[in-house]
């Protein structure tokens, strides 16, 4: 009996979700666009941080090689 109620509830939620999607499609697109902007900014910041870290690591390796040569 619990399975039937779960199925009915799932179908009802899906139907309401489709109607809400149709009614609020503009608002959903705004949220998606905002999310894309935030992910792009975060990805850029992470990429810059990784690049700086790699640059520092290479500089440290060069200094270490120069010390070994002397």
C-alpha cells in the first residue's frame, strides 16, 4: 500500500513540476544564467590560483637546480 502512495505522490509531483516549469520558465532561465556566471567566475579564480601555484613551484625548482649546480 505504501508503494502505491509513493507512485501517486511521484506522479503528482512530476505533473505539478511540469506545470510550474511552463509557468515560470523565464524565472528558471534567469536562475540558470546567474548560475553560469557564478561558475565561470569561480572557475576563473581557481584557474588563476592554480597557475600562480605552478609558476611558484617552477621558480622554486629552478632555484633548487641553481643551488645544486653551485
